[in-house]
């Protein structure tokens, strides 16, 4: 095979809104960050360039006559290798899925405020029985709910959970994904909590009942990732469409399970 000789100049610039002004956030490339590459070549074509970067979301490609300027991004974490001629470009995409820490601080004082004094024993006979009664009611409600949930099948519980999420919930897509993960864990005993979309697919791809809908599931997870990491807020119509798609995917898994039985 004839070797293609060319010169490659790569400049990487990150364009994103920094959340923390630290050196760590400046030198890492995160999910959804725009990456601009300037490639100088005498022989490579735009189609060949698109093929080289097919694992990325190609945002734009420009040709100024001498150089190609390609803007890409990725919604999948991990190290990606692109080989152009005898040059290798290694791009390490970092995950932004860290646990959300509650940093809220409630300020107060343990010093008693001055005011009118009262005798606490005057209210004890009323307060304590009320507290015990309220606690008993809460425990009874929790027990009834758990008993009802235990009587549901994994599929029925999944439907109940996903349909119970409000369209106004800012964590709507996250909760849909969590409900799907719980369904898979309950039915197949696969631990996929906290895993990325690509890791989920890798874990469950060998499940016989899941295999027929794997492509649809991968597409669904990818679309959710775009909304979750690009900062774009899904409309109510988008949420309804994604809900229906997920219910259809799980429904097909259920039908395949029945066929296997």
C-alpha cells in the first residue's frame, strides 16, 4: 500500500463554561466540550476526515484552502485514539458524573433567645402523645406503601416509577434512566448503578432478552446524554417521546422474556 506523506498540525482549544476556576478544570477535556483541531494535509479529503473522527459528534468542518479546521465533541467518557497517517491523536474525555454534594449550611445559634418563660410540663402531656401518634401514622403509611410495592412485578414497578415522574422535574431524564437501571438489576441481577451509557451497554449486551433492542436502547441513552451534558433543556414533548420510547423498549424485553419461558 502506498504511504501518504503529509504534515499534521494539531491545535486543541476548549470552549466551555468553567464551573470551577482551577487548573484542573482547564487542562481536562470533559463530556460535551468543543474540541477544535487544525489539520494541514496535502492529500486527505473531507470524507476521509469524517471517517477518522466517526466516533465523535462532528459539529463543523471548514476548509480554508490549506487546512481543515474540524470541531468535534463527545458524550462518552474515555480515551479515544485517532490515527492520521503516521500521526496519532489521543483525546481523553473525562466524565462529569460526580456525586452531587450538598454543601448547604444552616446557620443558627444554640443560645436561647430571651422572651417569655413558660412551663414545658404544661405542654408535655399534649406534645408527646401527638408525636407518638404522628410517628405511628408515618410508619403505617410507609409499611403499606412497601407492601404494595412488594406485590408488584419488576415491570409494573418500572411503569409506576417512570409514569410517576413529573414533566416539570429538572431531573426527569436522570430518573427515567435510574428506573431502567433498577428494572435491569431486579430482573437480571446486573449491577449497573452509577455506570455510563457505554458501560451499561457493555454490561447487558449478552443478555438474550435485551440483545434484540440493544440498538434502540443505545440510541435512547445517547439522546438522553446529549440533553444531560450539553445544557439543553428538553421540552415536554421531548420528555414524553423519550418516556414512550423507554416504555416500548422495556415492553419488548418483557415480551421476549415471555417467549423464552
